[in-house]
């Protein structure tokens, strides 16, 4: 079956971190983008020599899917020095369009899940799908009383993507949602906005044992840096989780 392409028109953009932009698009063909939180789109373009290429971006859109498809198409874009996709996005003005396809992927919460807890583990822009999942997580908290731990790895407080939103969600659901930022380079200043009771200094995989992964209760999601994904995958298996209880998506940086 041929993949359907559609134009996305840029509505707005803002910087999430020194090298990550948040881009808001709408489909320019008048159609909504119906997707499941955790899925991604592909953006198609050409290198300077005319060779066709593409990049994948997880959808960051927060939308109540119970009311039907949403209008906004939101993604987080990491800027790679000298990168072709970086040049494309940095040069895109509001009102400009890109060629996209999708949605794709199965990195999603499943309606058949009967687990007691989700372990959501991400680094960098790998936290994007978890932002899109927040309405479904809220629904699962209300309906099933699930527990959720979001372990999020960043180098510095400046790179804690959507940190304010995850912290606000944790504040609304203090008994069910725990947000644990792990900073590998520097910790937030005491008393700053990024300071958080659950902050850790180091890499997310170092702190996974603290949350005692349990095959009887847990489903784990791993998204972001391939080394982190591999390390956590092995640790979760050693804790007794079956492969079907561990859902993975690796982000590989491309020029």
C-alpha cells in the first residue's frame, strides 16, 4: 500500500532547550491527523544534491482522542550542527510547509494493558511521546488507579524538555504520577524553577533499580538514546520482565 503524503504548514515554533525546537503544524490539505499517542511522523526532503531523505519525529501533541482527531501536529526537533534536517527546520518560516507522511509506529499505551504500573524512561527528545500520552495516562489513573514513574534523563536543567508540564501533571496526581529528572552534567540551582524534590544526579539507567521493576506489576517504555535503551532493556530483563513487557524506541541522530 502506498504511503500517503500530506503537507504540514508551520503555525508556530519556540525553543524548548538551547538546541531543541518545538514546532506546531497543521495539515495544509484540510484533513486532521488521527494518531495514537506514541506514534511518529516522517518528514521528507532532499539533500543539497537532490537525493531524497527523511527524518522521523514522535508526535508531542496533547489531545483528548476521545473527541476525535486533533488539529495541531506538534513535534520536537533536535538541532544537529551541519545537519540537513536542521537547516530545513531552521529555515522554515511560519506559513511555510514541509512534506510529511504517517502516522507510524506501535510505541503506544494499549487499551488491553492490565498492569498496575508504567515505567516511562526517556532521554532528550525521547520524552516527546510521553507528553502526548498524558491524557491517556490521566484516564488510566482515573479508571484503573495505575501508578506511573517517568524517569527522564537530560544533561542540564536547560535541557529538561517539557519539564514544567510533567511537573504540573505530577502535582495534579501526587499519589499516582512521579516525575524524576536525572541530570548527567549539572543539577538545578536550589530554589530555581527546575529544582525538584525527585531530582537525581547521573544517568537514568543508574536509578532504575531504585524503582524495583517487577514483572508482576510493570510495563516499561524506553525511548531515546540507543545506549540508554539497551542498558535499561537488559536491566529490566534481569529484573524478570518479559520482552513483551518492555516497549522500545531508539532515536538515532542523523545528518
